[in-house]
C-alpha cells in the first residue's frame, strides 16, 4: 500500500495543520518577544548603570575631603558588576576592559561600561555581558514556563474545536454507513452545515435514481412474469391435448418454466412489500396443506414430524408464510437426492433436511448449486422472504445432508384475528 492509498483522517489532518500554523505563529511571537525583551532589559540595565553613577556622584559631592580611588564589586577579573572610582594623580587599579578616554556608554569586549567624570574623579560602572545574557535567559525561561499551561489549554481547545467542527461530517458518515442496503430514504439536511449540504443533496439524488431503477426493474419482472402465466397455461393445455408422444416431455419443461415464472412474480411482490403482515397464521395447518399438495407430484417422499402439535399460531402473514415454506420444500425436493425430513418444534422452529450431492448452497441470486439445473432463485427467494419477515434463518451442508432452519416468532396471546 502506497502512502497515497492509505486512509487518512480529516480531523487529524485539520488538527495537524492548524497546530502547525499556531506553533509557527507562537514560535515567531516568542522570537520577536525575546528580541524585544532583550532590548528592554538592556535599556533597564543601562538605566541601572546611570542611576549608580549619579548616586555615586551625589555621594562624592556630599563627602568631605579627597576622594579615595577604589573598585567596588566582585573581583575585577571574574566579577559581574563593577564600580570604579579613579582619583586624579593616582594610578588607576586594574580593570577587565581597556582604558576609556570619553564619557558615555562603551561596549568593551565582554562588558558594557558607563564612564562619567565629575567632582574631580572618573567614575566607571560596568556590567558583564554574560551576566546580562544570563538574566535575560532567566526572564525568557520564566516567560516560557508561564506559557506552557496556556499551550496545553490551546491544544485542548483546538482539539475540541476541530472535533465540533468535523462532527457533522462524522455524523453524516455514520448515518450513511448505518443504512441498510434497501433504505433509499433521503438524508436529513436540516442540521447539516452549508459545506455538506451539496454532498447530501447529491447523495439523495443518487438514491432517488437508484430507487427509480429498482422500481423499473421490479415493474418489468412483475409485468413479464404476469404476462407469461397465461401463455404458459394455454401452451400446457394444448400440449396435454396433443397426441404427439413428445408432448408429455414438453409438459414437464413448461411446468418447470411456470414455476420459475411464479418465483419471479413472488420475488417482485416481495421487493414491492406486498403481503408482509404480522398474521397470525397457523403454521401447522399451512405446512400440512403444502405437504399434501406436493405429495401429489412426482417428488421424493416428505416425512413430517409435527411434535404432536394440532396448531401453532405464528406472527406472520399467511400468504408470505405459504410462499416461503413452499419454496423451501420445493427447493429441498428439486435439489435433494432422497427423502425430505421436515420437523416443527413448539418454539416455532422449522427444520428441513434432505440428502444432497452438493457440498455448499448457492449464496447469491442466479447462482446455481453444484447439482442444480435451475436459475438459483429458490434459496435467494427464501432468504429474501425470511429477511423481510424478520425470521432468523440458518443453512448448512454437512456429511451429504443439506439443512435449513427457520425460527418463526410465536403469536402473542390475545390476538384479535383468527389464525389462517
């Protein structure tokens, strides 16, 4: 996977870029503040030197007698702040900077010196540049320490702001991803920001187009299946009246085609949501009627274990239930190789087992089984009906036995409709 193919987060990217912008602006502010702080502190230090010199002049003016030359402060060689008083006619003491001849501020190597001549003496006050830099660094560090809580607060506020700003995007994504495949209802746009409304409106238009295409497909299947029923019935009647010996074989083909047309029509009714009520329906009665009808055909035998139940009301529409169970039994009879075992339990579970040469069941519509000559509509219609009726379904193939289980919800007591 290349870097361009990796999934990326809008929130993380927005947070990173805003944070980088804020950090850059903060760093620039710190550098500018450091420059201004250094300038202002140097001015304060110069004012301190000037005040020291003026105070010394006032002291000398008020002192009687001659001034005594001296050097006040830490040792001259490694001191940080030095005050020198140089009396005329006396040899000046050693100084860590070269001799100065003019009054005013001087930048000597490693020192900032103020020279002033007054009251017959020369006064020199100096600060070491290293001491000044150290004081400025301590002030800057104190500024940074005080700014760290503000920086943490900024990170927290930035995370909250980005999360709130991108919340509609996450909500829209969750709404779309949480939809079922058959949900084509429009997306609510009343709470979306202006930047996301075009996306939601385009998505709604796309859903409307899909809905129109699916409706056209359902109409075509339903109309085609409905229109084919009458010609097939007429064709079968003519074949039964024919004396041609090959007509009997063709009748079986017409019957198979009729069953497929019926399944297409049932599938169209299912997708249109026709006949999906909540019953109640008598599951035992419907199973016995279907078994009696299917036993008259040339199929494998059906062994029905009804658990000695006379009736079992379930919460399902009678027509939809009959279509589901008929397709379930026909699927077992057509694709099985032996006796079909049907078991009904008091909790509403219907279990159908039949021997088969297949090792798996087809999973998608129009996917044929390994030993099937059909179109793969039977199991697809069973699954679609079970899903629409909210009936849990399980199917498997093991040791040459295909098994399908359906768990029908039992009808609650006190229903106001009689069982079908």
